[in-house]
C-alpha cells in the first residue's frame, strides 16, 4: 500500500487518535496483509500442523502466504473460510456473552459475504436457528454459496431491509450487526476502500448504522444480546453508536481480553468497545462491542400461523428414498415446494421456521435435498456439501488434479466402472455429485460454481 496517499483528513484523525503510536500504525500499513482462515469444525480436519493460531478464535489459523484459494478443493468443499483474523474476535465475544450450550434464535442482520455467519453457525448450538440476512440483492448469491459450502442445515438465508423484520419483534436471542461502514480498517487490504473514503462518507455511514440499529433493537428479546461491529476506527461510526445504544434500552457487557492480545479498550459513558489496530495485532482494523437488552418493549397478541405457506409434506414412498441420504433421518421432516424441490427441515426448528415463513417473503430455509424426475431422484449440490449427509454414501476419491477438473465442470473417466449417483470426494471432503454411466461419469456441479481460471499451471 502507498501510505503517502492516505486521505489528509483520515491521517489527521488517526494522528489525533493514536498519538505516539501513529508512526507504527503507518508502518504497519506498508506490511503485507496477514492471511488467515477459519476451519469448519464439522468437516474433515484441515491440516494445520505447524501453523500459527489466531489467539481469540479456536478455529482461526494464519497461513505463511496466500495460496490460490479458488484452486483448492478443500476450500470449494467448505473445509475452511478465508476470513480476516481481527474479525474473528466475534468468536471470543460470543464465548463470553452468549449461552452456546442450548438452542437459541440468532440473526446476522448484515451477513454477506458470510464470514461472521459461518463463524456464528460454528459457535452456536447445532439446534439453534440462525438467520443470515443481506439487504443488497446482488450480494445474496455469494452469501448463499458460502452458507451452502459450510453445510449446516439450521441456517436461513434472507434478502430483506432491516425494517422488514418488524413482524419478528422480540423473536431473537442474539442479533449481530456487522454494520456497513467507511472501511478504514481495510485500507491495507483493499486500496479501493481508501479511494472511496471521505469525511462525508463517514457521516453517511454513521447515519445508516443508526438506522440499522433502530430496526435491530426491537427484534431482541428481554435479556438477549446485540453485538455491534465495524471495520473502521472513527468515533462517529463506533463509540457514538455505543452511546446511542445505552440510551435506547441496552446495557454494555464488558469483555475480558488478555493484555497480550494488544486489543485497545475504548470507553464512552457506560459503554466499552474493543479496537484492533494493524500495528498491534496480526490483522486489520476492527471494532466490536456487546450489549444486553434490559427490558422487553413489545407484546405478543397475534395467533401463530398453523403451518408453512407453500410447502406440502413429501409423499411417504418418496420420503423413504430421500431420507436415506441423511445420518440422522429422524431429526428431519420432509417437504416439497411448489416448484417440486424437496427439502429436509430440522424438526427442532419447525415452529420457528413456520413463524419465519409467515414474517419474511425473500428467504430460503431447510436443507435442499434435490428433486424427482419421474421415479428418479436427482440429489442437490447442497446435499452433497451438507454436514447432515451420511458418511457412507457411495462415492469416489479424486486426486487434486481430478478434483480441479471436476470444478472446471469437465466429465471424468474413472478406472472402475460405476453406475448411478456417487459423491466426488477429495481427502474425505465431499465436492459434489457425479452420475456413473459405465467408464464415464457425468459431472453435476452447478454451472454457477464452475471454476473459470486456467488450472494448467497449478495442476
């Protein structure tokens, strides 16, 4: 990064904020961006021997250099997520403030591309309901893809403005607001964020953040938790919003962070937030604070809906064929959409999902299993990547080169003749479906997931 191009107003603000530490901050911006990933704890182990760990996240790992993630079959299979290390501080914040040993209702209100959503999914009890919402429609596909790769059946993807959640007042035990911000903490990682920065953009973001918090606050039940974060440094987007929350029915929950982590505690009134700076931590700029809802401010008077709006139970004969793919087939109920897609819904979440179905229009929930064409069942890509699929489903192990050709959506020739549906695997990780027709197999990777890079120099 060319630090001589720092916006003058930003440079002046950071000099005032950091004082004697400002030269070290600028020097850190000249250094390469650290590379970190977070392991999926429910998929076969990613090899981490000899790699440094992120102090505040059990599954966080630093890599010595940045590989071509697109051409790593383990990445495509959802074995890990590429996530900036400072933002993994959410894991420690949840560990200290959220009861993760029993099911809760959680909402990631500003979810795309999915880093914090997948972290929340890994941290929460597996029978929790997690709604991952993104307001910008064009960002929903990448969120959905990352959620599908992660493979947890208790996660919902929604596309709504925060104000559309009014019907779910008091519904959630945890709301995460990783607010859209001016991106000051990403200047080293994303120079475009620096070029787009201005004092006016900071104020615009601060106003947008208060609007989001205004919509988020009523959604939390009494005693529930709100986590607020940004990837920026300035008080307008950080501590001033904390002050606003303490004036609107929330009390701040302090965190206990080891001094060795070098995370700066920032206090305003009765609230405290935690700031990561790149010259202090091995990561980018990040700010986080946690609050508890002091009292309920809603009344429930509406009769709950009796069932799903547009789903019908799957016929028993077809149910028997579908549920055989799942490890715990009794933990799900089986349904069909109007377009004939088959879904498996965790029984533990049925009542909550019925309420969600009535309240939101643009959402997808349940595990997409596939669809029937005549008597033939065509399994979905989501099913192959799901952590709910049986480990002994028929499959074939691919080499890395074969796996890359699979992700190029090329048909493969196997040494052994196979017929019917089989899972393509790489080092124990499911990649997707193949259908055997003798020595040749057809590749059923979704077209949108196809790798477009030239793999010759990497294979």
